[in-house]
C-alpha cells in the first residue's frame, strides 16, 4: 500500500481490505501514520471497535477522526505556500471540518472556478477567498455545486454514468445516451479534468483492451471509469428523481440486453440490478437466479447466498400483490421454498 493509493483510492476501501484480511486496527493505524506522518494520519482508536457499525459478517465501518487544524495548515502550506496558507486553511476548516474527502472537494471547487491556479510552477490563489462568501455547507452541497458548474451536456452524461453505477463503461454510455461518440469523449474528458471521475486501470490490463489504449492516446476516451469517490456517485445518483431513475434503469437494461443478445447470462448480475431498480420484478427475478447459479458453480457460497436473499426479498414483494394470479402465486410460493432451502445450505 503506497501513499498514492491512499489519496487516489477510497481510504475506507483500504481499511475494509485490511479488516477482511484479519489485520488488526493498530496495524492499520501504524501504516497510515508511517505513510502520512503522525499529524495527518486519521486517528483510529482500537477501543472503539466494539461500537463500530456492523456491515456484514466480516467487515465493520469505523469512524475516523477528522484531520487536526495543524494537519490542514500543512496541506494548505504545501499547496500555496506560507503567504497564502492562512486564508486557505481557514476556508478548508470552515467548509470541511477536517474531513479529508471534503478538503479535496473544496480544493477541486476552487480549481473549477479558477480561484486556484498553477502560476510560475506553483499553485496560487487568484482572488480573496473572503469575497467568495461561501455559506457553510456539507459534503453533498460541495459536490452538487461542482456538478452544477459543468456544461449541461456533461451533466446529462454524468447522470447517466451514475445510473450505470460507481463504475461505468464508456461504450454503454454511447449506446444509452444516443450521442455521437465524440460528444461522450468530450464529456468524459471534462469529468477527468475536474477530478470527478478516473480511469479504472485494471480494465486496461485484465481485459487486454489494447485497442482502448491506442484510442486513448489519440484522444478518444474508451474503457471503464469510476467516480473519484463513492460519495460523489452517491450524491449524484440520489439527486435524480426516483421516477427518472426507474426509467433510466429500464433503458440501461434494454441496451445491455441488445448489446449482449448472444450471451445474456454473462451480464445477469447487471440486468438483475437495473431491472430491480426499474421496479420490473418479473424481469429481475430470472437474472437473480442465474447470478446465484453462476456463484454456486464458481464455489462462491457467500455470493450465491447474496443473490438468493435478493431473489427471496423480491418474491415476498411480488406475493404481497393482492392482484397476483393464483397460478403465479403458487409458482412463486414453490420457488420461495426451493430458494430458502438453497440459501440455508450456504449459511
């Protein structure tokens, strides 16, 4: 684990990975302090472990202490130098309260509006920060303010990307957006420049997408991308009206079916997700069952149980419909019993 990893990837993801590998919290804290220094490493108190919020049988969410005022000062000084550090420190503390991802969003916001620019080899503030008159706002507000500064066409593409998920494929965006590929390329380029998304580098190695690498060098943005932070995706996704989300999920599912007509089982997990989010339960159920079958075939019991539980939850919702035909009700009841038995074998 490198210092670059901590900044480019979600810090919580590294802690979750350590927890899954049964690495104790003091070890994680020691690694962070060794990489970032004692003042900038988030404090992790092992005594709080019992109070951590359980996520599943393996992982726990642990609250991390915010950065100290001294650590924020170090960040501001390293960025703009001592002469301008005081004003930037004050703004960062007011707007972020020491939360690292919020600090990053404030800095990115200043860059978006050209208040923070590289001048003569160093970052400089180009205007009085007091003149910005920024009201105190939470992280969601900061992210939304950044998104609202995007061109309208790019905002539409960003919403579509959020509907695909925290990670998204540019080819699916082109198909679903019904836009010229160059328009999508320009939108992705803007999002990359604003640090709202980043490339998923493993898509350029694990899948052997040599053509994407060549196209990238020529300016075309191809391959898989991901939002720069999970909170960015969450804020954008939940900022879309639920009715519009359902329609877009249905549209994405139909595009996926069309693009994978010769092997629909390969994308069963994605189809189950989009159909279920579109409230198309009858279409989602068979794909959940295929996903469970695939997990069992790969000897992945936890994954199989996950999809079986989702299928059972969906069946219960369908059975609660008073207008359900009796034959369909009997069919679903029998299927529920079968799935319950299968799920118990993975317990």
